[in-house]
């Protein structure tokens, strides 16, 4: 697996893996697009809740928060692609772009 440019705490990775496990369970009998949409909806719902009930940055506008969340997602998505793509290419996993 490709090396990350940063370290993530084990507890953080374990928590993320719990969500991935649930997604894989849901994906056993649902299309990947459906699971992806559900996860994105749940994430946006939780982020809206956490933004509305925040104690820090009370003057932050909703659009600023949305830009921040979108930028963080983009970075995480790109980092995960760099980390996972070599693994899936090596395994010959169907649907992997060559």
C-alpha cells in the first residue's frame, strides 16, 4: 500500500473502518452508487448538525463551512485514491482504471 504523507491515529482509522464495514454490508445487496449516496447524505447531515451546534467559529457562514467540508472531502478522496489504487491495480480488481 502506498505510504501516506501524514499519520492517522489508529483509533481514527478503526472508526473509519467501522463505517466502511457498514457500507460493505449494505452493498452486499444494494448498488455501490446507492451506498455511496447514503454515506454522503449521512455525512452531510451530520456535518450540518455539527455546524449548527458548534461552539467554535460562531461567525462562520454556512457557505464557508460548505467550502471547508468540500475541500476536506476532495483532499481525503485524492489521498485515498493514491493509497488504494496500487492495491486494486495489483489485484486486477474489476472496474479499476488502467
